[in-house]
């Protein structure tokens, strides 16, 4: 019986040595040490042996079985070591080579500019209001006192949405002002920023662009308040306390009176020329830049929003964010913002 035990031991050791996978090792373990394995058959046959021999053979069988269980564990460890050795040969890593720093992105120049504007206006008590990019004709035109024959309603100037009657891609952020006033009572002090859409495309215009609009409505709001807010805002944006503003009479349907807003050139500081009498190309030597539109909110617009136009007055203004970023950072073409050229984006 003991010779049979030694034979099974030798046979199992040879099978373990030949096993090249975990599955093969597991099959060998089950064959010899499993519940129905060969060693268990020997243990079951011990009852037929004489008492003295039963004690000796039983002890030898238990010792051998324990040795075989340890042999199985060692074979699993050996197989794992062989696998790791192969990986080390084919997938080695030189730890002395300097590491490669991962490329980390950052916010787009326009997004950062919008964040800066929120801080500037937040310090003056303005809150941020938002509205949909796809807007109804009612809010985009009617409530803003834009008549049906106004050029802004022409398909050559505005993107109308197919299969959705009286729906456009908003041409300005002004509809946000109407929506906000309908939902809030005076006093109102908000800015609204976001994408707008018009059929323009050249070095300083894009079919999609960003706009900033501000609105303040309360009792006794005047042009003096408008000029103070705009002047302070431009000084903060261009980081130049010497910036001055001027208003020129113009027409916008939703304000009365309406005006164009100019500011002194932040490059030549209103001189029209740079040191050594170099002409300023940004302002074309005039010292002023047209920066946006503004005016006192039209009484009809206040009435459309449900406000008492005899009690409340207000002002509104609008700037093209993209153009202001171009001026601040000396960028000469609007499309650079949207072409995703990393050589440009990584500069800011």
C-alpha cells in the first residue's frame, strides 16, 4: 500500500510539472486530491487493513497528501512567477527615464472672459440671467418693439428654424431681459451673456458670436447711471482707469433715446498714435473705438413686460464679447476663436 502511495505521489508531481496553465494545475489537483480523487480512494481502503498496518499506512497517506497540497500551491506560485517574468521581458520600464507630463487643458479665452465679466458686474450688484438660444418671434422681436418690416426679421439677416413656425436662433440676448422682467418686479439689475446668431461672416463677424447685455430698471434711473456703469466696466475690462467714453445718437427699436458707445483706444490711450509717432492701427488714428450700443429702455418695452413706464425708467446696453476680447488681447481675426488651433489657444 505504501508503494502505491509513493507511486501516486511521483505521478502527481510529474503531472504538476507538466501543467502549463492554471486550469491544468486545477485539473491535476482534483484528479489526485479531490473528493473522488485517487488519494481519497486509498484513505477509504484503509478500513480493510489490519490495525497495525492501518495506523502506519494512514499516517503515510496523510503526510503525502499534505505534501501534495503544498506542491500544488508552489506550482501556482511558480506559474505566476513565469508569467510575470515574461511580462518583464516584453513590457519592461526604464524607471530612470524622466516622466512625461500629461497635457492639461484650460478654459477657452472667451469662457474666461465671461467669468471675468461676472466678477466685474457682480461687484456692482448685477446678477446673471439666462435664456434659450432658440427663441420665439414673440420674445426676439415683438416684445422688443421691433416691427414686422424691420431688417432683423429678414431671412437674409436672421436664421429662422425650419418646421417650427415663428421660431428663430436668437439674434441678440435682449429676449432674456424681457423674460426676466416678466418674472421679476423692479428693481432689476441683470446682465445676460451667451451665443447669438446672425448671417454675417468676415474677419470681425461670425454666424455665431457672443454678446453681453446689461439692464437696470428702477425709479429715477438716468443717462448718468448708464454712463457711469459703462465707463467703469470698460476701465475694468481693459485694465485702464484712463478709459473715457462718449455717446453718439443712434437708433435701436427697444431704447429711446438710443446711442452708439465709443471708448478711448486702450492701445494709444486716445492719442491716435503710438510712441515714435507710429500710427495706431486699431483705432485708425482717431483715438476712439466703437464698442457697442446703449440707451434708455423704450416705454413700450417696459409696458410689454408689465412695468409702469411712468413710474420706472431703465437703461440697457449691449457689447460684442468676441470683439472686446479681440481688442483686449490684440487678436486680428474672429475665426481664430472657433477654429480650435492649439497654437492659438495655448497662448492664453
